[in-house]
C-alpha cells in the first residue's frame, strides 16, 4: 500500500502577492500567484483614466524568481488586460513584482546584480541557466532606471560595499554597484551607476541622504583609487576595509611578476631536461 507525505514549503513573497497552487516544472518549482488589481487604469494610448475594464486571457505567463533548494523557481500568473472605455485600446496589467517585457522578478534582478561581483555575464548565466544576453539586459534595465530602486530615507546602514561589475571579459562596459552589507546573509543592491570611476562611485553614494552616509561605519571596496576617494569624501565617519579576495589577488600578481623576473634568464641559459637527455 502506497503511503503519502505532506511537505511544507515556506517562501518569502513580495508584499501584496498571494500564492495559490504549486507544481513542478522540470527540475524547478512553480507557484501560481495573484495580486490585487487596481480599481482604475490609465490608457497607454489616449492617456484617459477610467475604472478597470477587466479582460481575462486563457494564457499563463511564467516568470523566473529566486532559487529554492538550489533549484530554479517561477511565478506563474494568468495574463489580465484592461480595455479602455474611451479608445478601446487593450493593455496588459503588469504585476507589481516585475517590469514590462521581462521574464524575471525584481528580486531575481537584484540577485543577478550581486552575482556579477567578481564574475562576468557568461559566468553568471551558466550558473543560473539563463542566457548571457538576459544578464546584460538586466544590467541595462537597472541603469536605465537610474540605478536600482529608491532607498528609504529612514533606513540606516552600518556597512556598505562598492564593487565594479563587467558584462564580458575584456569588455569596456563596466558599472559600479553599491550594496548594503549590514546583514551579510542578505546582500541588497542599493544603487548601480555606469562606469567604474570616482564619478560613478559618487553617483551611487549620492542616492543616500547625508544622514545615512554619516551613519556608515565601514565600507568594503577593492584597491581602486577611484572608489577609495569617493568613499573617503562622501562617507566621513566610515573606515575603509579592503576585501581579502582583492588583497590575495594583488599578492598573487606580485609573486607571479617576481617569478617571471627571476626564472626568465635562468630558463634561457639552462637547457631543459629533455634537451640534455637527447644530447650525444
């Protein structure tokens, strides 16, 4: 006789989102979600605002969300339209957890951004099982927004991190990312700015109020002079912390440089073991 067991899955969902059915999609998890629809909508065409004229479609959209148990998870929802009573234009209602014309949630975008620290788009894409073009599109969308989301002015931060991210190896398209490291287990993106110079660092930090910047106690960066100057200027009460990864990398580069200087001339003078063995 077969036995059954009940498994409880606990997930954090964005505010205002209700989870309904659950199902497996390949090696991933799918959660059917819904949200409270607005009472009124503004038409994209004629700009007229009117009460919601709901039109349901027999179509379900699948949106990538954060991984669960090391496996991809997805939000699934039924597409809903609003039909304008003035011009008759029909437009899709965008859920509050994603942007238009993308297939991932806002929090998945944040996860991709933090994953890019120390990696390239190709590396992150391979780990997450998505296209490298999708990773690049996420960065471009956030930059087009002016850099991540607005920071609540009432929040305080003890530790901040400033890093550069690169879309491709050898590519000149860099961006600067500012993260909240106050809770190491939950790194949050605060701002993103085009470039990797002092101006980019200032642009990220200027998204915080003077009071928030004054409350920062530590800032974590690499050895970039641009980032160090930016943080020294705009974080007056913060102590600089150079990440161990960057220190180890720099030491490795110095050791490798010394190895090449000391072994280069020796290699040219001394014959290789193979050459000695074959000599008559």
